């Protein structure tokens, strides 16, 4: 039970870094280059975690073919959920005003689809190895800051402060929810821990490609995105070296 409480605490602390991203959006006023660099950095962190930590660890515990299958299953399952479950992204580019704020439960579902896999990956990795879990948690915390900055920009520009706070709380709580699910699976079927790591990696890669890359494209900043991507991967490599 002590391990469970530690995982939940870490997932909550990691999720709460979304507040920092919102504050940056308030101070930087949503310049397009900052948004593109930020989402590139977030993508780099997520991709590095998935390929350099989760998959590598899974390969030491399970046959390569099963790891590949688990990774593909995680990617495809989140893809199916994303396509079949009605939801909306926080931002949609429209007309001359450029941004349309979507206020409904559909947005809430979209946020949960996005953040749930992060908490799941954190819990699954921590259950296998404490160092791995801490590394994933720190990486996701770093990822949350620029990601939330990009998502908060339109709400800041339209002065939707109350709505911004509501979505920040929801985003922060989605990770502990995913962590609870990861704890349950890891503890009840420990023989599948390696499978769960690879599965989580696939889910996180989908989130990076499907959610973050389009944000950079919408802000016409793919070059800035590339800079952020390399910076994110490099930062995670430095972090994993010292942890």
C-alpha cells in the first residue's frame, strides 16, 4: 500500500505541473514560435521516454515479438478510442478569428484521452523499477509544462480564466486516474508488467503524434517544432544520465 500511495502522489505532482504551463501562457501571450517550440519539446520528451526507457526495459523482460505487439496494440487501441469516442480538442482553427473555444463534456473526454495514458505509463514503470518510474514521472512533468502552455494560449487570449482553471484541474486529475488503472493491472497481473510498459509506450507515442504535431502545424511553426523536438529528446537524455 505504501508503494501505491507513493505512485499516486508522484502522478498528482507530475500532473500539477500543468499550472506552470498556464502561467507561461499568461506571461508570454501565446506567441506562435513559443507554442511550436513547446509542443516540439513535449513530443521529444514523450518519444524519448517511450523508445529509450519503456521499450528498452520491456525488451529486457520479454521476447521482442511480444514487445512489438504490445507497442502496436497500445498505439492502435488509443487510436480506436480517439476515433470512435465522441470528443473535441480544446482548440479548433476557424475563420478570421482563428480560435474557437469548445465548451462541453466532449472537451473533457478529449483531455482524459490525452492525459490518461501518461498516468498509466508512470504507474506501470514505477511498479517495475523505482528509478524507471521516477524518470518517467519527471519526463512527463517536463512534458506537461509546454503542452499545457500551448493548450492554454487560446483561453488566455480570450480571457476565459474560469474555463482555463476548470480544464487545468481536469488535466491534472486525469494522470492520477490513469495511475490507478496502471497500479491495478500491474499488481493483479504482475507477469504482464513488461507487456504493460510496451503498451504504455505505444499509447504515449500516439498521443504525441496525434495531439501535439497538429498544434505546431496550425501555428505554422514546423521549424520551431523541430528545434523543440531535438531539445526535448536531448533534455531527457541528460535527465536519464544523471538520475
